[in-house]
C-alpha cells in the first residue's frame, strides 16, 4: 500500500544486555560462570527472548487497538460527524477501511478537522469522485507482475508484495484496490516468486513492500530473509515501510539484529509526509536503525492540504536530516481512484522544490518524481 504501502522502543540496543545479580547463596559445585545453575549466557539469552516477546506484544497490541472506523476516529478527536451522514462503524470508508494506530492519532490536534495527519487518514465525501485519468492501478503494478506477489519493473531489482496488511490506511494509497489475495508472495505463492528470482541473475536487489512487510512477525521476517539470502546474486534488501513512523515499537531488537547478521545489505525506506509525524518515539526508532548501521531514506507524497507548503516541507526535511534520515523522494500523487482531492499541480510541486533548494543543503532536498506505468525508472519532474 503505502510507499512505503503500516515502535515505542527507546534508544537501547542488544549491546546493552541485562546484568544478573545473584540473590541468596548460589548452588554448590557449579562452574565458575554459573549463576543459579545456569550460565550467564543462557540467562542473558532468556532475558533477551523475554524482551523480544515484550516488544512483539507491544507493536502487535498497537495493531489490535487501532481505530477502525471514521466514526471512532472523529469521536477520538472530538470532531462532529459530517452533516447528514451516520457516525456508525464504517459509514464513511468508501470501500477502503479505516485503520489508524492510536500512536499516530495521538499526534493529531483534537477538534481540528484540517489537521494534516488527520487529513491523510480520514475518509471524505470527495473520495466518491473519480475524474478521468484516475484508476485502480495507476502505476501499472498488475502489468509488471512476473509471479504471484512479485513485480519486475526496473532493471536489477524486483519488488515483493509480502502482505496485504498495513500499519495505517492512507486515503491516497496507490494500492487501495490492489487484489492482494491473488498477488501476495506468501504461502504457496512464495516459491513461485523465489523461483523467478533464482532464474534471473540480473536481479541484485529485492524490495520488500506490501501492504507493509513489517506487519509480519520477526520470525516470519527472518524466514523470508533466509530464503532470499539463499539466492547468490541477490545482494541487497530494501524495506519499504511506514511502521517505524506510525508504530515506532515495531523497530525491535530482533529485526535490527537479523539485518545486521545478514549477508545482504539492508536499506530502510520509510514514508513520512509531515513534520508532526516525527515525535520523540518515532525519532528514537529511526535513530536506532541508523545507529545500527542501517541506512534510512524517506519518501513523501505531495498532498494538498497536508504538505503543499514550503515551510512545512522545509521543516520536514530539516527534522529528517537531524535524525540522520535522508529525504529521498517527494512523489507526485499516484492517480489512484478516490484520491483526486489530494492532487497538487506539478508546476506548484516544481516551485516548492525550487524554494527548498534555496533554503536547504543539497543532500536535504528530495527529488521530485512521479511513477509512470511502463517506464524504466521514476520520472524526474
């Protein structure tokens, strides 16, 4: 879904392991490294397993507690229901379900119907409009499918649709109508995707997308990585995820350690559109990745009423580089059906980027691009 398609771990890492202090008299005749009949390594391993379970429960609990209807979201923010419409469950979702983690909703301003984070996730009546040029598959994903759940658009890299699940449902999502049941590289489909990757030695990079690959458990992520690692010519993994932004506790020790242990070089591409999305927990999660040696890039989408303002974009870029995250792309809206009200004129986008160039160092200015079906790369605008 998001471009990557959906935290609260503070800055510690597995390097800071728990020290165990004996209480009472230890058993006799144990080895010099033993405490309570277990050696320190085993105790530390058990502690780390317990910590990983706590982390997993944390982010998965966040998924379970997420807001799932427009009415619930409005009540959470003390907003009136739209005139003439029911405020009941799913009354306004226009066929694309609402899903908003509480962590993300907490960054919105209560009572403000124009909050830029709210605007990204709250269904509006305008979604019923479908002007010419807007479609269910605006970037040609289905045409690029070479195996179930595997897209091959660009030379040297392929994209795996790992899951249809996401950590948040953005109303401008370019895969909001994507047929995930037939096009996900999971279960029986996975072997077909892996077979294609094995047989095409020009592919040296695999992009993990969805949905969001980090809605999979750490065990599932580790198994997927192991299968890709078995393909000799694949050298890099690129994670396209919104989870570190919307549920920062998803940045677990287990995931970081697995990336560090892999022969594959991992790059993480997050999706953040507005500086208000970057609270202290999100910042800590992103810095943990960078501190672990994992490069992190950001992709934003230019959205009317959200970030079509040079001061907002400048603030976003400055906040990102302060966190050592590179502003990579600013995307022109993918023209998916139901998202026309988000579109910003390309000339306006060019002017905004030109103003950013006069305000920011070059490495902090994102490339303004769009994706066009059938093209060999992103198109610079």
